[in-house]
């Protein structure tokens, strides 16, 4: 493939706009590298918006002796709480104890390790608790009276991706939304990758060159690895094991701000987590998925599994008719030959192919919690080819909107509420939970609901929609309803339909239609 002489040359081209790609783009751009990232669909459009929304070490990974992974994840939990205090916050987990499953001594030992294996931990340590003496009714069966409590954290996964991309852009990265890689070839003479990209919506193509590629294509990582890095006869590529994780959302099942971690009789665990004020998030499953031809869809069997798991504990059982939303994502795990999907390592593996001294790093596996450390590891792999002006930095700089101490979160919210006294408190609280200090830039001088433009319901206003399109690469209604915000969950089917119609009339390919009734 020939590349035109005016093609932009980057130090690094990243393929895939999930959390790992976004993290690499931020880290690399912050070190002074010239970076581009392309994503063929929406950012966080697959795995990275379909998680259990947790920043955690992974208590159950201790049973599989993943001590390094747990220690690293717990250390990263501290960093993420500090750099993203607007979209991440501590969450207390309660584990009811049921006879016949894991014995109490084993749980105590695991929790003691969890409290100490990650180094300096600022969250409260674990403790034994009496479930029948909690400040709010437990919502569990009356005969379940003993349990344990420990600390982890919550995060808005899709917003974490967007904020990392915004940070990368602030550091000079080119973020190419809805842009797919058509072809990429190594050029021995120039020691560059020559690549052709295509905008997925308009079909417009462009040529770029790069000194190195990062393949962070998620569930498509192995397929892309094979395309980018042909091997000699007899050699083999790394393999990926696709494991589907599905979730259901139901009306709130219990009072209080804690979550539950429930042991199941198959030795897996299922979470019940307070979600979007009025709901409970239940997940997850571990089901092998053959391919990504039809995307990730929760099955009837998975719904039944999750319902049975929680109904073993609930005082008032729930059924499929209670489900108000369901979603599924596919984890692209490194294939370690395990027969049990739950036992496949959640650790990441970086595969470097440097044919003709032109490098490509493919990212297999990984967890949202460790994305920042994974990004540093990618830059370490590429160090022989990349001269950077600084070392590790990304744990020290807050993500956009989060430049305040996590202990000051309530104070920051109070200031927003006082500044916009005529606006609804619940609306402002949720807006702050998405944007932090950047909420001021969205609201600007607006002091009344009318100044925010059309109210679409569910806490979504025209003013925020305009911001999400102009500054956060939103191109389609679902980008806004289910990823940039979760307002779709709070809207009726009619409201979602009306919003989609309005959006399509006012925006095309992520740009306002001339003369459209936008609220800027």
C-alpha cells in the first residue's frame, strides 16, 4: 500500500477505543508522544461499558492464587479514587454467610489478605457483622443473620473511558471517532507502519503513518493480531478466550448504600449493587462465547441463573418480569487453557511483534481496575523505540472534571447546588456524578430549567446533549442514552423514541444539522 507524502506521521497509532486503548492514548500523549487513536464504533461501545462498574482487587481471584493481580488492582483502586473522585467512590460490600458454602475461617483469611496485600490502603478494613442489626433492613431472608463487610469501589465505566480520551486529547492526541482501520503494512525502508483509515459513517478515507501500533481491539484483538502480524510457518499467535458477562437491572431491592456479594452454590459469586438511585444491578455470569458476529446478548439461561442466585438470599424473591434493563459484554481474556471460564486469568498479557524492527503490541485480557497500569506496561514494552520526555505520571494528574480531593466531593457538590439554586437538586447531583467540575461549563449562566433547552425526561436536557456531541464524540442516540449518561434507564419507551427522533433530525454524523434547533 502506498501512502501519500502528506500523510500525518505519528509515534503511536492505537486501534480500539475501550478502556485499555484510552488509557494508552492518555499515558503516551502525556509523555510527549504524537498519538492517534481510532475506534470503528462508539468509544466504550463493547466490553468497557458492560462491566459490573467496580474498581476492585477481585476478592475471588485469591482462590485462584492471582496474588500479583489482586495486589496491583488494589493499589490501582487507590489511584483511581484519587484521580476520578467525581465518577468513582468507595463502596462497602456485605457478604452474607451461609452454611455449606465457604467456611468462615476461609472467608476471614481471604479478607485479611485483601486488607493487606495491596500496600497502603485508605478504605476501611473488613469486619464481621450482624445482618439483623444493620441500620436499614437487610432485605435478606430472616434466617441469614451473620456476615462480613469489606471495602471496594464503584466507577462509571463508560465515563472513565471518555474522560481518559478527553485527557489524551488535552495532551495533544488525535481522537478519531467512528474510524476503522482498513489496512496496515510495515514499510522496511521508512521503518514505519503505513495505514489507511476510513470513517465508518461517511466512508471518507485517510492515510497515516506510525512508528508503532497498539492493538487494543478487545474481543477482536486476536483477529487483528493475525492480520497485522503474519507469522512464519510453524509459529502460532496468542489466543483469546471470549467469556460473556451479563447483568440485569431491577427496581431497588434493599435500603442503604452498601452492596452485596453473594456466594452461589457453584462457587461463583454474584453482586447486588445500588444503581442509579432507584435500581439494583445484579451480575455477572461467565459464559463462553464463540465469536462476535452477533455481538453480546444475554441469554434466557443467564437471566434465570442470576435470578436463582439472588433469590436464594432475598426475603422477597424477584422474577423476570421485574427486569427493567439487561446488558452483556464479552471479556477478551488471554487463553490460558483453563476449562472453567471463571478460572481464566483476568490478568493482562501484552504480545510484542517487532518484525523488521517495526513494533506492534497486542493487548490480551485486562480489567478496568488495572487499565492505567496496563498502559504503563505498554509504554515500557515500546521503550526501545520511543523517546519520551517524562516517566510515570498518569496516577498524579486528575481526569477532566475531577481536580479536587476525594474528601472534598461533598463540598464540590454543595457549591454546584448553591450556584444553581433554581435547578433541581437531583438533576444537578446526577450531572455532577457524570462531569464533576465540568458541570459548570455545561450549565454556564443558566439559572432556570428553560435555559437548559428541551427537557427529554430522565434528567437529560438539550444543553447536555449539545455538550456530549460537541465535546465527547456522541454520534447516535444510544451513545447518549446508555453510555455518556444512563438517562435512558430513567426514561419511558416513548421518551427514548422521541429523543431518538429529535436527535436524528438535529445531528448527522456527530455534527449539528444546519438550522437545527440545538441549545447552544
